C-alpha cells in the first residue's frame, strides 16, 4: 500500500514546550485510521499541521508524495471540524446551499449553480442519506443530521482523504454509531481514506481498520484488532471515556 500522508520527526510548539515531539506517522491509502489520545495530547494540533494551518518547527510532512510546502491540491483533502451543531435554528441557508459551499467556498454563489454542480451536490447528499432534506433550513436539523450534511459538504469536491476531528461530540450514541457506519461504508465502498479523531474509543475502534495512539508522540500504530487485544493500551486510551461514563452514573444516583 502507498501512503497518502507521511510525517517524519515532526515537532510543533505554540510556546517553548513542544505539544508534538519527534512524531512519525504514515497514513496508507484505503485505510480508516482512528486517532486517539487524552485531552490536550495534540490531536487537533497534528490535524492543523496536516492541513497546513500550523507550521512545524522541525520534521517533514509529505502529502500525496509532495513536500507540504510544495503541495497545492487541497481539494484532494476534505475536512470536518470539531464543533457539531454549529448552525442555530435561524441560520439562513438550506441544506443544499451548505453542501454547495463545498464547491464554491461561500453561500450565495449557489444561485448561479450549473446543472453538473447541482448533480454533484445531490450525489453527495444521497451518499449520506440526506437527499430528502435538500430544501430544509440547516438550522432545523438535529446535530446528527447536520453532521451528515457537513460530511456531504466535505465530499462534494470528491476528496481522496477525509479528516474528521471529534465529529460525534454533542451527538447521541445511536446517531454516533450510525455515523461511524456511514464512514465505514465510504471507506469500503468508495475507497475513501479516513482519518478520524475520536474520544469515543470503545465504539470507534469497532469501525476503524487501524488505530494510532497519540500523546505528544505516537505510542502505538497498528490494526484495530491489535489495539483491542492489547488490554493495557485499550484501557489506558479508553480511560477518558470510562471516566465520563462513571461521572454520568454519579450524577444519576
Ligand atoms: N493556539 C494555542 N496556543 C497555545 N497552546 C495551545 C493552542 N492550541 C492548543 N494548545 C495547547 O496544545 C496542547 C494540545 O492541544 P490540542 O492539539 O488541541 O489537543 P487535543 O486535540 O488532543 O485535545 C494543549 O496543551 C493545548 O492547551
Ligand atoms: Mg482536539
């Protein structure tokens, strides 16, 4: 397998203390990689480096075989950011308009949309099972539905790699599982390479093909099966989730 992203000895610091240090990671074409790590372990920072939004102080990063400074084909990468439910009830755009932003980068231009582009928007909506919501205002949808629309917006430019940073935050457990199912399907049926950052270790590892554990550097990178078989690792990296469940139980008492 060839790798889409190759990170070598990367170091990144906001202040004088590195947040990422000597980090090595390669993402293989066709894989569905789950990136896990405690709060503050550098997951979002690594994503920012991969998206070219943060410039590492040391190390190299190559995308689709080109060094990141020379890479310009950003349409090959789709990104869905951390915050779910970002559209409030009054947000002045329909689902169709939000997805068309994936083609034009701003709302408004949809008025001049060509038939070919209209079809692309509907295809992306169909992929995520939201084609019947095209004319609905985005703000009226549930968090899980909005997240599907954001996936459609990321897919409309037909990326080869889709990066998602904690996409299920604020979404109920049933919708989250459906969401992971959809991602698994995109990976298997469309050959889309996926990088998924998630806190939801227990559930997420059932859907991904590979897992990488991050805490300043990569401590493990292997198959989801090997991750789950290593009880020390799965306990250590699943700890946050267990703690949250525990806290909820405390509240329920
Ligand atoms: N803009 C910033 N300026 C300074 N420190 C930051 C900034 N963003 C994140 N950090 C710090 O970097 C560390 C890693 O953060 P982040 O990459 O967001 O972790 P994660 O996504 O794993 O929770 C944290 O200690 C965080 O406080
Ligand atoms: Mg984060």
